[in-house]
C-alpha cells in the first residue's frame, strides 16, 4: 500500500514530490496556494458522487467517501458532494466579495454597514473562512447535500444528517463544526453539511499550527485582521473535540 504524504513526514521526516519544500513542509498545500488538478494525490470527483464539475479531493478522502456513499445508499440515504477542495484563489473571491459588499451577508452590504475591519471580518467568519485558513484547502473536507441549516432541519435532510452522525466515523469522517459548547468553544457556526476525513485532516491540522504564522496569512482584503482575531487559534483550531486526536 502506498504511504500517504503525511506518513512520509511522520516516519521519515520528509514529504515526497510536490509536498517537499525547504523546511520539509509544503506551505502551499496548507495555505491552499496550488491548483488541485495539477497537484499530486488529488483526483477529480465524478458522478454519481457529485453533480458538479471541477471538484477535487485527495485520493484517500475520495476513496473513503465512495465507501460511505455505497453504505448510505444501501440504507436509502443519498449523499452528494456539493463542495470539496477550494484553493486560496477561490476562497479569496468568496471572502473579498463579502468584504467589499459584492455579496450581501444577511441582506446587508458589509462594507457600508460594518466599516470597522475587525468587526466586518468577524461577521464574515460566521460561516466563511479567510483565505489561507480553510480546511477546504487540504482536499480532506467536503460539504454534503446542502449548505443551509434549514435543509438539515427538514425531514429528508434530518434523516441524512442522523445517518451521518451514526455512521460517518466508520469511514473516517467527522463533523468539525458541531454546535458550540463545552466541546467546541470558538470558530464558525454549526455546519451540519461539513465533514472532514480525519486520518488526513488531523495530521494537516497539526502541521498547520506548527508551520503557519500570521506572516503567511496575507494577500487578500482585510488580511491585517487575521492576527487581531487570532484566526489560527479561534478558527483553524475551532473544531469539535471529536475531530482532534493526539
């Protein structure tokens, strides 16, 4: 069996091919500064697992999802990936459109309604990540079926969510953004659609906090707020304890 890149790092102290950089960790992967279609270990997701074009995942994540998809189908549950890897450039578009008011948030133009940059960034961070800080950069995290809470409160969506809660861990997936409480004190709001492939994402989380600093989280409108908000501690690490392993 081929060793996954993070295991190369853990066992041999190096990362192979595209993952190698001067300090043995490719920050471009951690920050999403790459094109997944051209990056080693990333593969294109196809029907019936998604109905969209241009969706990529790390191969190990994809293989695990396909096993989960088949198991869910046997139980009468349909799982569809609606979003997967989003690189820095894609996340930058999402972030800056909200930052400059092109995309309304809660029906409001944040550029005019929240002139204070820190407050504006915190509002966007309710659900959207800063470029360079998203788990979606890594090819380990997927959005399933819908990105609205109301869908998962419907009969169909609730049935799908309950199936995931009961079975996703059998395939290596966890929900990083469960409702806040004693097991998750900070970060984004509840996202029942967001599931992370823990065997890879756990190691990438560890590498991120070890190698990424606020000097790396730059290159987008509002980037100076990252350190003021402490997005690494409060958002990159703002995940449920189920998705954290020593």
